[in-house]
């Protein structure tokens, strides 16, 4: 059987368009309709829309993780818990804040403000004890002075506690105390009380120092990481990363030579110039903290933080989270000395995460940014101050960096500790 009709050997062609539809008794099978239908236009993928969708998924995932709350997953303390990054924040919130919770502590500022006083405390375990540009002594004084200054207070009195290891050279202790005395003189504070403990040989790295400080307010201020507003400017008082890289290289573990010195310094005089020029904070209704209308430069300083452990990146993340705003930084605007940048590249470290001990981050109302910059640059410690970013309203709680290549990336808190024991 070849399907031919009339035995001609030719297969008959059928016009399917003239074929009758199957009768109901032929079953449920239906003949396909082969008539041409106009095709729907093919949808061209919107790459920008897809990218925005993926970006939103990342942001949503970050927000879900943050809402879970802090929980220490490790059974034992690690060096990362003292680095100032995610592990430190988790330890503070899940252990210390949970145990000591009160309205003054919950703000997690650089110091506590009560009435006309500011109070702070800090511990120093830097290794080596002596490094180019400073030592553990002036570091201990400047660190506490700066924490008080970041509250807008005038540092007045310090206490000093020493934990000494058996066998520690008295000459080194004299060198440390002499450095502390000189740093206190420069900062205009007195060391008025203290304590000393000695532990067995091998139980400490020679010397640890703890300092606490009290400051008073010469002007009405209200500074907080929770006061940043969209349109504000983010200013850094000078080149970043010098202290952390200097200490790292001073350990002699790396075959890197660089002409670097720690930037350790008291910032209270610099803060005074900034607050005199711009004022210190506004209430939510737009008025200055002293009740005056907030126009021009008055009342424009929202927040001050010294960029120590975790560097500038950690500070701006704390501000973004506390104020529920976005901090957008410009990579090309961040001042970094060539020696620091070169060392960071060799070590694979981002300068934004490297500690400073004489640099601060200021968030200032946008219309007062130039006045703030001029005030900072009038002081030797602020001569290289720069506006490095702005505050936006979206995405809230995140820090974004506009890179030198024209892209944008998230700057998150570090999990580990690239440079342990630097303060």
C-alpha cells in the first residue's frame, strides 16, 4: 500500500483548510488549526529592570538578617570580637547591652551624656607598645580625650589603670607615663586618679592601660549617630589609615618599608573650631539645641565620631543604621596617603577599614558643609579635611561606595579582623 489513488503512484495533496472537523463520535481528538495567526511581539528583556530586581533581593536579604537580632554563635571569644566589626557589634548587643541595658547605654555613642557631664572609658592593648609617632601612653590619653570630644564635651579629667606583667622594665613604664603626661598637657586635661595591678610573667604583653574621662559642656550641643538626615554631608578630618598601617608595619612581620607615622592626636581643639563655626545639632523641629532657629551655619553638626577600630567604614555603617539613612561615599574623594594606599594594596586591605587615632568623621547639614570644611582646614590636624560623601534616604541602613571605575558597591561591616591589636 502506497496510499496512491487510481494506481498512479502519486500521493494526493489535501487542503487541510477544507477538511471537515471530526464528528462527535470520533472521540475527543481535535485537529490543529493550522491557519496563521499574527505573532505577539517578543518581549525584549529589560536588563536594568532585572538588575534592579536582583539588587532589591540583596537588600531585602540584608534587612532580614538585621531584623533577626544579635546572637553570639561562638563558644569562645576570638580576636575578631575586639576588631570593631560585626563580631564586636554582636558581642556588645548580645552580651553587654543585654546585661546592662538602660536608656543611656542603648544609644551606643562614644560616651554617656548626663546633664552637664560626659563620661567615657577605653582600654588599650596595642602591640608593639612603641611605634613610629606614638606609644600606648599617648594613645590611651588621646583615645579617651577624643571620645569625650565626639560627644561635644570639653575633656577635663582622666583616670588611668595599669595592668603590668611581672618583669616589665621600669624604664619602659617611665617612658609610657612621660608620654601620657605630655599628651595630657597638649590636650589640656589632668590625670587625677588611677590604679595598678601586676600579673604573673607570661600573663600579659608587658603593659595594658585603661583610661576613663569626664568632660563638661561649654556650649549647648546634641550630637548623635541617629541624627543624620538626607542631604547632609559626610566629612573626614584628614587622610585615613595611617595609625593601623604604621602599627602593623612596626611589628616587623612583613618585609615592607614605608615612611609612615601614627596619626594619634587629641581632637578636642579641632572639634571646638567646628562647633563654633557650625553649631552642634538641631532638634527634630529644625531648631538648634539651644532653642534658636537653625539657619546658616548654626546647629549644623549632626554627629561626630573618631574613626578608630574598624576605620571610617565602620563609623559610617553605624551612622547609617542608627539614622536609618543611606550613606553614599565617593571613593575618589577619600583622602589616603600614597604610602598607606600602597601598603594596603600589598596587604589586600581596604583603607576604609583601617584604624585612625587622630581622624574624625563629621556629619554636617549640607548647606553648612563648606563652612565646616573651612573651620577644619584652619587647624593643622584638619588641613587635609575633605567631603567624602552625602546622606541619602534610600536604601536605609546601608553604605554605598561610588568606585573609581564608575560602579557602586556596598560597604558593609567586616566580619573578621585584618589588623588585630592596633589600639
